[in-house]
C-alpha cells in the first residue's frame, strides 16, 4: 500500500487532534460556539446580511446588530470593528487588528 504524498500526514485526524490551531479543532470550536450563540439567541438561522467591504480590504457580513464576521482580504493588517472577538481562524497577533488571510467572529459591545 502506498504511503501517500509527503506532507499529507499533517492532515491526519490524529495529528490535527493534537494541534490546537488545526483546521479540525477550529471547525469543532466554531460548531460548538455557533450552537451556544443560537441557544443564547445572539443570532438565529434566519439572521444574515449581505457582505460588504470596508477600507483596508476588510470584508464584513453583519448577521444582525450584535454579531458579525470579518475577513482580512489584503496584504496588510486591518482594524477590527469594535466588539469582542469570539473566534479567530488564526491566532491574533495584535489586539484590535486582523492580520491578512484571517477571519473572526465578533460580538459587538
């Protein structure tokens, strides 16, 4: 039996379970957080809005007045909207800023 291409081992479930920043663990955290947000009525399945871009290549989707998704689309960090970051696709390196190729869920204050 062939072993597969080099580097594929990092995509194995056993490896991803050990890495707190893996795609598997991010997905598990996002699903659990979404369940809690629905349970606490922060948003519902019917909430949702159009995506729009803001200065600095920040893409935003406002689910409602309390919750939004922000994605940094450019090559430079962008200022996050006011609120509390509930989930980040990658660790945040600087408070209040979202680095390129990262997305966050934000609960507005």
